[in-house]
C-alpha cells in the first residue's frame, strides 16, 4: 500500500475512491466470453495529495497489468479526436525554429498513429522518427510513413537504439499508466543525455477535470497516476525539465505540458489549495443516476 505521495513525498493525503474487484486492463480484447469473464481484477484505492494535488492508486500492482499486442485503445475513428491529434502534432513541430530539422522520439507510441501525424507535419524537415511500445503489433523498426518503432519500453538501455539524438520528444497518455512517474521522467532525462536541450511534450488526463465533471468512470485500474497542472509541473521540474507551460486541451479533459531538457532546474513545490471531497461528488452522481434509472424504468423496459 503506497500512502506517501509518489510525486512530492507528502504524507498529507486522503482516500477519494475505493472499489474492489475492478478489471486491471480496460483496453484488452478477448476472443471469447469465457476469457473476458475470467479477466484479472484488482483493487482501486485512490488517494489524493492535499499538498501537490496528485492522485494515485495506493493498491496498484504493476505485475497484474500486461501490455502486449492484444491491447487496443485506438480513438481515431472519432473525427473530433483526429482534429485533436493533428493540432498536437502541429504544436510539437511548430515549437522548433522553421529552419531546424526534426529528430522525433515517442515513448509509448502505441500503433504509431501519432508518430505518423508528426512525420506528415514535419514533411521535408524530418530526419528521424522513433517510437517505443511493448504493445506494438508491427515488425521492429517498421512504423508508419517511414518511422521506426520498437516493441519495447523506452529506458536508458533502449535509448542506445536511437540513430539520432532527438530534439523533439512526446509521450501521450503513457505517464498515467506508471506508478512511479518521477522514475519515468528521470529515466527519460538521463536517456536524452546531459547536453540535451530537447523539447518534451506530455499529454495526460487531468484529475481536476475528472472531479469537476463527475466523471467517476475515469477512475480505473490502468490509470494509477493522475495529475493536476501543479503536480505535473512539479514532477517534470523535479526530473530535470524546464517547464514552459502546462495547459488544458481537448475540452479541458487532458493536460498538455511543454518543457525542455535542462540542468540545475529548481522544482518549486506547489502551494496548498482547497480540494473538493470526491466522496460527496460520487455520492451525488450515484443518487442522481439512480433516480434517473428509476424514472426511466417506470415508463417501460430499459437497457444499458
């Protein structure tokens, strides 16, 4: 059980969600009903730091979660989501001077949809585009639009596989799956090398948005680490990245952080702020929907 905040080390935390026997993986496809019903489950014991605002599953067991080629979380059938990733790709490439060539790295690249977008946006400026993901279903090194993707995690060891030192790095919807986010960020910073000034972009769900919008379904086992603006900024700074901005994108649902590899970064601890009691939010949500279901049932058969 992890009771100390994995980001700022504070012991000043409270439990906000407790659920037993939840599926450990939301995005796995099962070929049979029997296999799906036998899917492994775990405990959701979500805590929130009253100091930095970070949220984590204190009962998370990484050994239960397997990311392989049966993992599927594609959202690009949505035209709205396609617009979103196009905007993010343009933001990343546009962060460099117009005359600078692009060497792009993406840890946690999935099936290469986003890396393909970056390649297209970079066009003739592209020198290299490399992704890493254990769930990659293609052949090693053969990614979309001439990119190179490895079926592996990115770390200090696999960093040696890079043909070029990256000047652009993006990791989208990966950090929320990692129980020790500081280790991930610090490993990335070390892998980039002491002289690197690469621009780094992180996209991840926003905990404050989840609570404000009563999106109680957004607490699930895979997402063991959920950030706020302040906690994401602090985590990056504490790992050796100079943070330029942390903004909200996709209707506020996601955080979008831009920073750069640096030396001698001083991480400013977030100021304490009043935080809503999520137990009250969940109770209000449950009460409202029970009434709605009861009202619908009084009118005739219903289906979920």
